[in-house]
């Protein structure tokens, strides 16, 4: 057990009355290790001795399995992120009825986050999960096009939006409210406020998983997420080229800095799938110097690398997380997306549909 391992265990301890853990609140000042002895130094300004005692007991319980002696020292310095004033009632937990929250993210635009998010959501529905999909790209929402939705959400009597339902899941996007052709010219604080409203003021109900389709970058929306939500983790989408990886690394490192697990990396646009047919009797053809097998009906299928390969693998190794899958360019994905029916919904048994289904299965297995 090193200091990092100890902090990982401490992240499982929530401050009494709140849904955030003592590490993300900034209450853990330091951890000292000495053989089979560990000392946890805390900053807690609260005068509530019962809460302090509850934190101490939780720390002793979590760490006593790994250390012979567990000590806790508490000082009264102000923590880096103090909890709300304790005289107030704690706010209701955001998305308290959602079991897992997964962000599909990248530091770069144009890598296919929305297509990946939509197909993963459809794949999880097909695996029997209750799924919600939230498009958080305020400036360029894509889900209205990907799902072929032009409706506006209804509102309950207590002023909560009712998400639209499509393909067995609940879907919400700012594009449903503003109209997908209307440009949004907003400053950061307004975007942050709208982001939080999508969590608090939408009637999501009970869900096994919520997929968040994030905008590119590391700005206001990403910061609002990490401050307001306890996310299960982030999936990083990249393309193979180094120029894309440079921005993707920043996005991945942001989640690590705010203590959000990176669940894995997906390499999108990984080569080009080409299908065709030749006259019967030909068993193979040569394309671009590569020998391609032709089946008995004269059909062939192969993948050509348009860019360099291995970008997703390189980033997954840097982060120490799995490479969840490599998704090639394909006219099937393009036509399905343009038609408003994600490929995993349209043709789940196709080779490409199986890639998304396998990624979704691996994600849910790791979370469950």
C-alpha cells in the first residue's frame, strides 16, 4: 500500500450528510506511512463532534484491513473545498436514482463523441439496461440529428422537463429546446447554469446508466460536471493521429486531476472499411498491395488505414486503462447516423454493431 492506494480507499468515505467524499472535499491534508502504521491528517472546520467521530471510525474501518495501526489527526484549518454550512439541510443528491453516470469525452472536436455516445446507449438498451442519454454540447447539439428528433419536451406540474423517449431510452438535448438551427451565443456562467438544470430539472426517473455526450475541451461544462456530480467515470474518444492525441491527452488528464476515473479509450475513425463484389470464380484480389480474400459469392471486405494507426492504444497505455475498441470509418455508420437511427439500433448484428455492443458490455461489467 502506498500513499495513492490509501487515498483511493479514502475516496469511498463520504462526509456525513453529503454525497461527496472526504478526498474531493479537500479534507485529507496528508497521509503518512511508516511500515504497518498509517496516519491520516484531516482538515475539518466543523464543530460537530459526532460527524468528526463518524469520519474517524470510517477511516479506521477502511484502512484497518491493510494496516496494523491506523491513526487520524484532525486540525481546524479551512479545507480547500469546504462543505456547505451545516445548519442548512443538505441538498437532494443530483441524479440520486441513476446508478452509473458515464461521460463520453475528448479534448478535441470532430472525433465522433456523439456517434459513439448514441451507439453505446443503444447497445446498453439492447443489453437490458435502463438508459438515459444527455447531450451537453450547448453550442453544437448533435443528438436531435442522430436520433431524428424534432419534438420539444413536455413539462410536469412541478416545472420539470420530461425527456423524450427513443429506441427504449430517455433522451435530452439543448437542441430540443432551442431548435437545432438556432446559434447559441452564451457566456460561461449561463452555460454552467443550464448544465446543472439538465440534472436537477429533468424528470429522469430510475436509470441503470446515464451517458453524457460532452462538448470538446476542458471548460465550463466539464468543470460543472466534476463539481456537481459523482461520476462513475469517463470514456475517452480519440482518432489515431498525433495531432488529435495532443488535445485528447489534456481532456483525459483533466478527469484524473478531479478524481474522476478514466474507464478506457476508444479509437474512432480507425481505418476505412471497404466492401465490394467481383465476378464469381475469383478467390482473391490485390488492393493497395494487400491480398484480399473473396468469398464464394464474390463479395469482399477489408480495412484500409487512412491515417497512422495505434493512437488509441498509445493513449490507453499512457493512462493505464483498457483500449475498449477500434471503430473504423464506414458508410454504414454514416448513413445510419444521417437517417436518424444509430447503427447499433439499425443493424446490431453487423460487425460494426458488434464492436459497440462489446464495448458497452465491457463498460457495464467493469462498473458492476
